[in-house]
């Protein structure tokens, strides 16, 4: 029996109407897809044109709000290890002030939010996390979908556009960070070059005395400093200092300190007045926020007298006649007080062959692979057994012994030794 087909005008009209509706829906879907593709191209072009982050966030909001019909949205992006809401639609300010970041650990993938009790999260339908490897870069909360909407397709495209925007912004951040690191690296290189200019390249060897130094900054720019001045009368002044801090600030302070050292030394024959004015100079620059430990000594070759002042520095050792003397007299560190609370000058007669060993914390804080520090007895015996050597040979032997002691361990601080041999 043949199946009959209803060809009544009403049925035909109904079928034509359904077909037109279907065509209309297809046209609307096609227009939406075309709109999405055009917006995707616009955003891609904006990224290629290096549009600012704020501009990308505005485009993101505009697209979701006007063209995708999203009624509620909040995009959270990590800035300086802190989550910030960088874009939002239809969310009251009171909700944005809530502690929302504590909820993020719950969302490792795209998921519905129907079961959440958090007052902020309850505003939304889905959350879309954006990840790079194991790191979450962003979270976008989307809400306000109507029941008849094709929620799945919308969420898929929002996910795509969010990933593109977030990755672009992350790349901008990383590029900016790289530029900043390169700038800092260049600053450190310049500071290192400047610092190297401040450290004496050659040290004097005379019939009455000899100077030799070991200088190893822990980083590109260190905080250790040493210097000397030979006077017209044949006498010599030498010093060592440890500037608190590292980097460019320490290098700038060292530059200023070196200039003051040479300028003020010419004005004063008295070490107490000299150090007082040095302290004033450090305070003018640092405003009390940094300090310097400092040791300065003057050797009079005629009287064979060593006059010195120790401003909070490691007491240098003087080896003479098989004994060791520590040079402790002085004052507190420079740069800590407007007026030094106490100050005294020390002196010692060097009537025999002698060796003066100046050093910074890098020596006393040197550790071996077991975490052990340089033993004071080791230093005591080493100086007594080797103080008759010339200064340069003494330093070479000292480094050989320290390299054996530390093994594969690294220097943990700037390492500076200034050795003065008196003949």
C-alpha cells in the first residue's frame, strides 16, 4: 500500500516556514561564526601591533559583552605573584573585594559552578582556568547564560579567546621582564667596570715596605674596598673597608668613599680628625641607611711607627718577633651616627721585620664542604709560620692553603686581603 503525502496548502506552508526558519538559523550561526573569526583576527592584529595590556583587556570585555552577549564576567590575572581582577562585566564592586583567590585551587579545569556556596562564585555559571604547563596564568568566571543559548559553543570560543589574550599578555610580561633583566645586567656590568677603576691595579714594592692584595668579589659588584697613598716624605697610608650591601648602590657609595678618602687624607695629618670627616661624608650620602667598616693605618719609615684607627672592622694582625698583635683601637662603624660616640687612635712600634694582615669578612666566614669555618688557630699558626715571606708570596701561599681547606665549596662573600710587609 502506497504512503500518501499531505500536499494541502497548510502543510506545504508549514514546511516552507520550517525550512526558512532553518535557513535563518543557519545564517545567524554563520554570521556569528564570521563575527567571531573577525574578532579573533582583530585581537590577533592588536597583539601583533603591540597594543598595551589595558587595550587588550578592553577588547576582551567589548567582545564578550557586546558581541557574545555575556552578562557577567570576571577575569583574574596574576601580577607580581598576586591575583588581580583585570576585567569584569556586570559584577558589583562589593563582590570584587571579596577573597576570591582562595577559591582558585578548586578549579584545575573548565567546570560548572552550580554547587558553589561562595557568594562571588555563585554569580557565575562556569569557570575557565588558563594554564601554561603546571602554572595557572588566569581564571575567567562567566555567567548569565539563558536556557535557550548554545552555552557549549559560546564557552568553547570564550575559552579560545581567553587563552589567546592571556598568553599574549604573559608573553608581554616575560618580554618586559627580560628587558629589565638585561638592563640590570648592563647596570651591574657598568658598576663592576666602575668599581674595578677604584681598586688599585698595582701595589708598591719599596726597600722599606711592600704591599700585596687578593681581591675576589663574590658577585659582579662587591662591597670590599682597599687603597693606599704614598706620601712625598716616603711614608705610606693604606686602608681596607667593607661596605654594607652589594650591587650598584654599593659601587656608587664606594666611588664616593674613595673620592673622600683621597681628598680628606690630604687635609689631615691626624687620623681622628680624618675619620670623623669621613663619617660625615658617609652620612651625607647614605642618610644612616648604610654603614662601612673601615681600617686605616699610616707607616712612618723613619720612626718605624704604625699609627692606625679601626672603625668597626675585623682587627688586622701584626706578626713580629714570633708574636701576633691585634689592631683594635678606634671607633664604631662609619655612617651609623652623626657624631662618633667614642674614638681613639692606636700605634705600634715596628722595630723588627713585620707583616700586617688586613682582611674582610670573606676570610673569617669562609667554609669548607662540611660547613666548617676557618679555625682561628689555623690563621694564627699560618701567620706566625709565614710572616717572614715577602707580601706577594705570603698571599699566594695563603690562597693555596685556603683552596685546600674549602675544597669544592664556594666563597660566600667578597674576599679581600691586603698584606703589608715591613722590612
